[in-house]
């Protein structure tokens, strides 16, 4: 037997750029990468974004004499499917773009950027793309990393790839038109990061979170909060972009939520499922003496003061246990469940059992029955 070893190193590098008035003709951010002379762009736009900004987006490319083909995507987790992937792939194949200097542009929420990212990852075995998140969830979470994919066979993100964008363009003015429910949906990811990794961010949310939501994240405090959340997300993701290490702080809130989203996809947004997971996990952590009563109360108080509507009726312990089992496969045979250790720190558990889950569900239901009484 003879053996030959092949080794190759590839640097992953992309920018996360804060900008404003992104679709103004004098803002070159959308054309800051790739060729612009005799250029083409395949642009995928969320249907809701199309209503608010479609004319401006088209005028932008016309102004710069870029030949752009537009595809409208309906958005929503229920559309993160093989059929929609194939539809976009087919449309792209009818509009030839250069393999290296005419990036696909994805303008929409996290579902859209994930799906378009996988189209980019698989078209000609990988073409460049740009992410423009238009939801708070996409802004602080989905757009920052390099995971792409879609749901398959009743499982979330079962098919996908790691494929880095060339750039991520953040324009917070695009959040102005979001309904309050979708603002809160994205806020859950900020809460997640604050509890598990950043006590100062948690303090900011206690002081100014409601104000940020009220302003649709357009005020000065929102700048501070968003910048800190994004910096924290980058800090957690950058050393582990390809998830070689499977014990990840950013998986906090993403163990039990997996099953909740899968079963209640039509009625439960991603962040809402994550928040339920956060609350359950906080109660499990308190039972393990990882959280004090005061720290636990702060988490629940913040949830109440930010105005979340929590539906505890979806919490089926058997579903939550099944979700934990599925995540254990995903994490290569160990639970690796991130749990808060105080506010701003993290521990990983590998021995959560059904009785703990049932107890946490009962405690959360009791809390809901008392209408947000402080624990």
C-alpha cells in the first residue's frame, strides 16, 4: 500500500460593513466587490423587501449600468425548501454570471441569505455572494457566519454547506419597516448572546432594550447594542467558522428549540423558539446551581419588560427530549448543551435527563400562570 498526502490551506476572509442608505446611487457598497464594467448581477430579493425597496434597488443597478436579473423569494421558514432552492438554481442557470467577479446578491432575512448562500456554494461548485440582511434576526445572527442551507425531510438545515460571503452589508435603516414581532424575534438572539457570553450586553438590554425596540433600533442606544452584539457574535464564530469544535456558546437556546420549530413551524418564529429554550435552559441551570435565584429572576424580568408573548402550551417534554437526542447526533454523540453559568458565562452539560426537562417545563408553566411574577 502506498499513501500520498494532499494538504492545502485556504484563508477565509470577509468584511462585515456598517453602511446607510444602501440603495442610494451614490453608495457604492453593493458594487464594492466584483467587476462593475459590463457587469451582471443575480439579485434575490425578499418579497416584503420588494414592496418597500424594489423600485430603489432596480434604479440603483440601472444607474450604474449593471445588467441585473431579479428573483423574488417569498421568505419565511416554510419556504426554506429544496423546491425553492431548485427554482433559484434554475433561474441563475439561465442568467450566466462570471465565476469569480460577479457575485450573487442576497437581500432579505436569514432564511433567504441561508438559501441563496447554498445556491452560491453549489453553483459551479462555488461562486461569490453578498449578504444584505433586512431583518434583525439576519442582522445580528444569520448573516454573520458562513453556514448556508435549507430544510429537508422534516429537519431544519439538514442540507447545506459552509460558504463564506465576500461581504456582509448592514444598513439598520432597513429595520424600520419590520413588525414588532419580528423585531422581538431578532432580539432573542441578542439576549442569547448576552446571557451566555456578555454580561455588559445584558446590562444594556436591561437599561435600554425596550427603548431600542420602540425606536425600531434606530436610536443611538441601538447603535451601541447592535455593534456590541455583532462584535460578540464575530468573536464567538471567527475561531471556529467550520465548527470543528462542537461545544459552541452560540448554540445556547438552540437545543430544545430545534424540535419546537420543526413541529410548530407555521406558528412559531425561530427567535420565539429560541427564547423558550433560553428560559427552560435557565431553569435547568438554576437547578444545577449554575444560576442564582437573583440571576434567574433577571432573565425572566428582562423577558417580561421587553414585552414578549410567550406560549408555553407548545412545551411537550417528550418533544424536547427528542430534540435533545437529535442535537446529540448533530454534536457527534455528546449533548454539549451550553448553559448559563451566571450571566455572561457558560458551562456545557452532557448529562441532561428527562426529569430535569419535565421539571423545567412545569416551573415555566407555573411562571406563566402567575403572569410574569418575579421568581
